[in-house]
C-alpha cells in the first residue's frame, strides 16, 4: 500500500468519528465533505491486438479512495460562496478494464490532477451565486466561477451519485451529453413553482485532441408532487464548439446531444427512472444513443430505513467508431451502518460488441463485483 493509501485510510477512520452533518463554523459558514473507499474485481473475456501480439485482460482487483472537502459561506440569503477540493489515491480498474464505460465514475487520481489541462490540481469547483427572489414561488439564480455541469443538468433522483447509488458511469450521467466539469463557466437557473429552466456555458481547457473548447447546456424541468409521490421530468440539450475531429479525422466538428430524463416515486417503497439521450454523428462519437432504466427499492419495506436496493439496465447504440453497441446491468444494496457511514455491495455485467471493421478486439464481456464504503461529514 502506498503512503497516500495509508493517509486516506487514516482519514476514513477519523471521519467515522465526526458528526454526520456539515460543521457550522458560524451562522453563515459551514464545512463538510465525503470520503469513499471502494474496491472492484473483474472477471473478463477480452483481448486486444497490440503490435501483432494478442493481449488478454486479466481477472484482477483494483481500488481507489477519493476524498472531497466543501466550504460554503452565505453573507446573506441572496449571496453564496462555495469551494470544493478533491483528492484521491489510485485509479481503480482504469486502464485495466477493456470496456468503453468506466465501472466506477468517481474522480480518482488521474481526474484531480492537471484538471482539463489547466495545470490545476485538486480544486474542483469555486463559485459565487446570487439569487433574486421574485416571490415565494419564483427565483432566479446566477452563478459564476469554476463549475461542474453535472451539478445543474441531467439530475436524477435514483441514478446520479457514484458515491451513494450506482457506480457505473452510464447510470450516473448520460454518456451522450459530454458534460463539462471543473472549469470556468456561468449558470442561470430560474425556478417557478414546479418548473425549472437552467442554462449554462463553460470554457474547457482541452479535450482529448488538446483543443480548448466551449460547452453549453440547456434544461427544462417539471417537478410535480402527485398522489403516487414526487417526480422529476427533464428535457436536456447540450453542445460544444467545433473543436472535435470528424470520423475521418479530416476536419473539426461540434458535438450536439439531446434527451429526456424521468424519475418517479410509486409510493413509499418503490421508485423508477428512465433516461433516453441521442447524439449527432458529425463528429467522431462512440455512441449515438443511450437508453437506461431501473428501479429503486427503499429499505423501509423490510424495516431497514435508510437502506436501499438499485437495479438498472442500459443499452447504448454505437456511433461511428469501433463500438457497435454496449450493454450494462448493475444491481447494488446500500446498507446504512450509522448516521454517516454506508456500505454498498455492487454487481455489474458489461458487454461491448465491436464492429467488424475493428479486427483488433473481440467482444469484451464480463462481471465486476465491488464494495464501497462512504463516509459523509
């Protein structure tokens, strides 16, 4: 185990003794955070042709531990300052996994260093927000600073948090949206009764081709309370500047995506979600469509308030690259150990079908079993 691993393990033990909620330094200032320790083992059938030699992906286990600290300050009800720092050790299965999708979507070691090619480490978000209240039912908020698009669009009650819900990235956010994170941007968010309208723009340091680009997103949401329970229905559109290669790598094209996200409670125990997102194929893209759905079962149904079970299935239709389609099935049980610790047992099945034009690889498929301990403070 590396020295960083020991430090983070010690931090986990320390956090277990901290209060469950954020600590109020004053009436207007509070600090909080999260630490997660997770391990995953894969059993995979896959091979790649690398310099005329077939390479087999091994059945192996890897882990990672991210820790995040947050501090917020409200000078008054209309103004808020917020900073989030992220640290991590290891990269999990990372490059050891043959699939296009990441088995755990957490920000690990590679994600918190040299963020977006900005030569900035560990500072994830830092922003200021002003909120104007037109009435008790209508507000307009404006945010500027270093932001994360996933905090504002593509939310989902049952499939949106890699630390307390599903681990696979396909159930955290819609892969097709190409959401920007941890870079300069601004957000306008209007709330009126059960309706929300959010628009944001960001400048991202660089993509995989080392090109700086602009990202934007717009989302309309409807959030009704019915006899069944709370529901959230969202329409999302995202896009970028033309700074991405086309399929022939001959010119630059933009990315454009759009989709729907639904989640609905069906009484006190059962909930369900559905995501559909589509992506234009002017640029080189791995997937042109994503379809995912799942169920959430609340532990109150078996006298374990706080526990829950999540079950999800996702099908991704391949774009204009080497993947013809991908499928993911994931199920987890999250057990609340005390007021700020929870242990999750997680099982995933993944399969990528590769197009005939990419003869380097067969169709990788296999199982991933994992455990995740999360402490929130």
